[in-house]
C-alpha cells in the first residue's frame, strides 16, 4: 500500500509538472488537463515533502495562524501548516473547528476524504457549551480537545523539576482577585456568578476583565494575578476534565487558585492536592471566605500551598488573542508527524455529551 508521503510526493510532483506545462502553454501549445483546472499551484513555502501537510479547513474564530509560531513557542517544526484548500487532496490531516461547522455540514469538503487522510475534530469547550451537529458521526478519525481520553489531549501540564530552586512568593497587595470576561447565563456562567456575589459579601474580591469594565492587556495578565494571594479560577462548566488556563495562570504567577469546576478528584489528576483550594471543600461561600481570611493572616499556613514547587513547575500559557488557539494546532502537528494511528469516531455526539 502506498504511504501518505509517497502519495503526496506523487501528486505534488504532478502539480509541479502541470504548472510548468501551463507556463509553456502560454508560449506554445501544451494541451491543458481539464480535470485539474481548479487546482492551484503548490505554495512556495511548501518545500520539505518529508513533513506532513496540515490543512486548517475551518480555523478557530477565523484567527490567522502563523506557522512559525509552533517553532517559536513550542519548538515544534515537523509539519507544514496551511489554510490553502487547493491542497486538500495532498494534505495528511485536515483540522475542523467544531464551532464553525454549519448545522447542515454545507461548509465541509465536498470531495471524498482520501484514504490516507486524517480528519481532526477540534473543540475546546465543555459539553455544556457545545452545540450538537447532526451527521458528524463517522466523519472524523481523530479528536483534539481537553479531554484525557481524546486522541490528542491539549492542556497546560505541570512538569517535573530536576533541580529545585528556592521559590520566592511574589509581593502581594490584594487578597482575592478574579479576571472575568463572561458572565452570560447562556454559557453556564450563572453558577459561578451567583457564588461570587455570595462570596463577596464576606471578603473583598478585586475584579478585572471585560465583565468588570477593567480590561487587562496581555502584558498585565500575569503581574496582576501575582499581586493577589488568591485567584478565583472559576470555570463556566463542571464537565469532566474541563480544567482550563484559568488555573494555570495563578500556578504560574505564584498565587493560590481557588477552583470551581469538576470535582476535586479530577483536579488532583493534573496537579498536586495542596496546590489549590476547591470550593467544594467548604459548606458555603461564607466558610470559604473565613478560611481565606485566616490564611491571609497566617504566613506559615499560606506558604504550605507552595510546597509543590519543590517538585513541579508550571509553564506560562500564551495570552494574546491571536495565540489563543495555536497550542492545540501545534500539538496536532506534532501528533500527525509522530503517530500514524487513527480510529474513526463512530459516535462523536455520544462521546462528547455522554460524560
């Protein structure tokens, strides 16, 4: 059986020949190939045929992805990223952002999927904020999401420290902070909003973000969190494994995250049990507020939440909007270049909503 790379080389070679033929046609009489009239020439940047081609058919939120970002930010440089749909037939994988798939699938490829090609379902929202799409079963053979049981799992992981350095807690001038851009009940944010209003009766919470009319620039994100003793890492949903950058930010900045999301046991699968405070550990917001105020007055108790830094470190995530979706795409690039396995997702909706 011909490999995907061999198949790709054969087609690209043919396209190159055809391009020369068209150029010659202008000067002489080389006959055109009618069945290739809609095929564009291969972009100049595609030079290394040993690298798989990853086609962004439906880029997330129409953000223009700079292929160089994978190398710059994640040291991943083993695929060719493109949004040129004329390369569909020679692409090793095609990425589809779930939110952009139309209800009737009318913006999906009309041509059949080549046997060697992998279709990647890309989605980073919880099941509570996912719109079902009829007809997506049996379409995709790779999943790219935050779930641990996805084919390509994307999240901000802690890494092991080989040579531990003494950690100095940043200077704090605020007790509790929260950066929030979304308080819409339609997205499931009503639970965290109600909890915040109850909590703020007993302890002051400094709010930032669009929802608080105090937007922060990307450069202000980490310094602001670092200036707070505690940070409300409240997810808008309580779905399994749905633990986002909201908890990574304070872990990076040297602040204790107060989390709301899936149960504590799910968080402990990704981070040490003593690195965060879970709202479920307390009977109500008042009890949580009293505990935070106690920690604020007791430096020894507070420092216990940083013991994990002897063994692990947190890696900063990108904060600019144009970089919001690049990490999952780069992880997909790495996967396609190093792992040839795939399996058709027969029940995508059941897999997404059944947890």
